[in-house]
């Protein structure tokens, strides 16, 4: 297995694993309840972990195809069990998650000197801002219509914080571990 694929898989796995552990710590096993909103921690933690890893290790074509595939995956697996308003909320949340992960990736590339564990606070902050922006846009679009979307977006903002912290901490932990492994491999070669 190439180093690129290994790092892609381990980055996604570490971000997702910490996201799930944080969700379990705060909400318990209810994060695995498929038909409830709290399942967003499980589903969107996966989507965010995969999308970040693709952003980090692959080119634009693969990034766009991955985003489309993840949107379709959400629609296929959860589409039958959700109402139209819930699907709209999921779509808006997923879009804000992808935008947040993209901005997070740009931020850590530009400010690579930022301490690793301090960077973990950047992703939930960006995701929170994207959610606020999504709520504002949704409010403007549906001001005379579907008020349930706005309520749902506000309600799931707490899940966004868990997803953001989990992914951010997981990605940073992988960077720390990977750097230690590379340093140790270089020492044994010499």
C-alpha cells in the first residue's frame, strides 16, 4: 500500500474515531440511532473525515467526485427515512460541513506553524460560522414558508461542535503520531 493511500485512510480513520468517541462520551450510544437527528454525529463525522482526507491527499477532480458521492450516499441511506424538510436540512448541513472542512484545510496549510492541538478549535469555529450563515440564508429564503428548517438547523448546531472538535482533534492526533513515526523511521535508517 502506498504511503499516500495509507495516510489517507489513517487520517480519515483517526478523525472519525475521535469524532465517534467524543459523541459517545457526550451523548452515549444514541449517536447510532439511525432515525434521530443525533445520528448526524455518526454520519457527518464520516463524511467530514473522508472529505478532509481527500482534500489533503488527492486532486480537485477526486475532491469534487467525492463530495458528489457523499451527497448521493446520504440521500440513498437516509433519504427514505427522512421528510423533505429533514433532507433539506441535511443537504444544507453537509454543504456547510464541506465548506468548513475546505476552509479548515486552507487555514492549516497557510498557518502550519499553529500548534497542532490549538488547530482543533478552528474547525468547530468555522463550522459554527457556516451553520449560522446557512441558518441566515435559509431564513431569508423560507421566511414565509418552512420554519421547521430553521429550528432544525439551530438545534443541530450543537452536533456541529461535537463533529468539528472530534474531527479536528483526530486529524491533529494523526499528524502528531505520523510525525513521530517518520522521525523514528529516519533515526533507524541512519
